[in-house]
C-alpha cells in the first residue's frame, strides 16, 4: 500500500492541476454554447 502512496514521478501532481482546469474549461465551453444558442433564439424571435 505504501508503494501506491509514494511519489509517482510528478504525473500525479500534474493530474491534480490539469484535471480541474479541464473540468472548468469544459463547463465554460458548455455555458458559452448555451448562451450563443439563447442569443440566436432571441434574435430570431425579434425579427
């Protein structure tokens, strides 16, 4: 069990940083896509 908890050469620390960044980036992309669709629907209804 101690070998699993030992330092893994840096890749595990990279995952702790990159993982949340990827999650936040995905959520921002999803929110932007949703906002673009909403703005497009509003502009179509105004025409």
